[in-house]
């Protein structure tokens, strides 16, 4: 996996190594054409190397075009020779005038199967690509092509270990890489979609959805209605609706590509609006009028149960958020969710587990006391509800302050005179005590014995 930048050291001049590589390719292909083709091109380069003059980069590029064009044969090399052969090729390519002319093609070769090592081929390819990635500087945009190839190999191989290693790197480094490489929006979208495909193949639906949404964000407003944007928006929306742990659709509704579905795919967009702010009643009415199999080519055809379950949880969330008393009777929940009363507690517990509500169930009183509920949307109606609750709290606080003020005033009225009376009574008792001391006869002083000590 990508790591700190390293250096690839191979001894020899460009002309010597290029001739050696061509000879090796001819041996693999069992023909001598490549070495013969580049021989005239290498001669002026040898002379420049012997005279220690400046290398002719255009001449090198001509040699590299032929070497890289024939390098697909390396995927048929013996297993032990594949890594050193590719390392030699990469070393030669790094001396080109423009690395991006040749590196993407090498990455394409490595993303294809290594026929001589079906079992360890993906591991070899990932190792070589990682070496290439790490020999490039951190801000070199050529790393973009290498990363795409690494992700492609991991997706094709289905290696869970390789995917987890890549995932940990992406979590901490990907934003930094994308910023350093200065990619355009199309390239950034390509990276996110490649990662999403690899995550889907590895069974990590959360990561896949995250990168699909990031890919959506790269689509300019002007391109929101184009077929590519439409397909990506449908993919993101269908995935979000199907996944059991996605309840917040704010990032989707904020996307221009998703908003464009309002006109290009109105049925799917209507379903999104139901899951965003409506209840089970609206969903059942929608399903009775529209077959899920007919929506966007059947992307939700087999998701009927998952959608209904999610809609029940969202309906209970809305019910809890809109209840002024914060107390929901089991009968009201059963009616809203279209479930038997005996199943109410199960649905409440599922909604709590989903993080949508918090509260306490009371079997004795057959009610759910809501402590917290998530607002699915926050608009004018929700602001009005918040204002109403704030007014209730304000009146309650005003009542508490009024009681405190009254008690304080009563204390001032009754407490000060009572304290004054207590002080007067204490003073009188003190006077009496002193006068009693004066009337008490003084006792005669008792004689004391003194011990005399002679000198």
C-alpha cells in the first residue's frame, strides 16, 4: 500500500538499460525485432553519455515509446522476473520528458491479469504499483494513474486484506492527495467512483455510498442533466433508499444532479421526497399507484420489504418529533405504523437503535415517553414547533421566577421583623444575665498554701 516516498536505484546508463530491457522483451516474445528497432535510436544517446553531454530527451522518448509499447509481454514473464522487469521499465520511464505520457499505459498493463501467476498475480501487481506510487513525489499528479490501477487490481482480485489496507490509507490521505495533485472535477469523480466500485466488491456499502456522494458533488451545475449525471444520481439515490442505516437524505437533495431527476425521473424523485419528509400513508399510496419494478429500470424492484421497514422507522420518528406532550400511546404508534399493538415495543426499540429517537417505554401505562427525536426536515413548520416549545419553557421559567420573587418578598416582609424581635429578645436576656451577675454575692477568696524554699 502507499507509504512514504522511496527511491528506486538501478545501476547503468539509459542506453545500456534500454538495450537490456529490449533484449529481455525479445526473449519473452521469442523474436529479435525490438532490440533491432531501438538500436539506431540508442546510438546517439550512447555518444552523449560517453561525452557526458546533456541527454536528448526527445530521443529518449522515442526509445521509450517502443519499449513501453512492447511491455505488455511482461505479464507473461516468469513469476520471479516480473517485479524486477517492471522496476527496470519504471526506472527508464522516469527519465522521460513527461512521465504522464508513459506511466498510465504501464498502469493499464498491471491492472490486467498476470497470466503466469494466476494465484499471486494480483499481489505482485499491487506490490509493483505501490513501489511506483512511492517513488513519485507526494505532489506528483502521476500518482493519480497509479492509484486508479491499485484500486482496479484490488477490486478485481477481491482481496479483503488488500482492500482494508487501502481503506486505512484513503481515510487519512486521500483528501491531501487530491488537493496536492490538482486534479480536475472529472478526474476526482473517476477516483471516487473507482473506490466506490472496489468498496462494493468488498461488501463495504457504507464506504461505497460515501464515495458515490462525493462523486456526485463533482458534477457541475451545467452538466447536472446529462446522461452520465443522471445515471450517477440514480445509483446514489437507489443505494441510499435500499440501505437500512441511511435515514438522512439531505446530501442527496442538495445535489444538482439529484434535483435534475425531478424532470428526468419524476417517479424516483417523488419517492425521495416521501422518504425525506412524508409518512407511511404517503408511501403506501405511492406503492399502490406505482410499481417499484417500473422505477428507473427496476433499481428498487427487490427492495419492497427494506423500503417499508425504513418508512415505518421514519414515520415513528416524525410522530415522536411532532408530539407536543412528548408522550405517545401504543395505540397511536400501532395505528401510524399499521402494526399490531403487540409489535409496538419492537418497532420503538428498532427506531432507538437506529439513533432516530430516545425515550422510555412504559408497559404499565402503554406509552412511549419521548426524550429526543430527530427532525427529518427542518423548515417553517419545524421552526414553528420549536418556537412553541420555547414559549412553553419561557412561561414555565416565568412561573418559577414569580414563585421565587414572591417568596423573597414574603421573607423580606416577615423575616426582618422576626429577626428584629429575636435580636431584642436576645438583648433583654443578656441584660438580665448581667444584672443577675451584679446581684450575686462575691465569694471570699480562699487562702492559698505557699511553699517556702530556703536558700
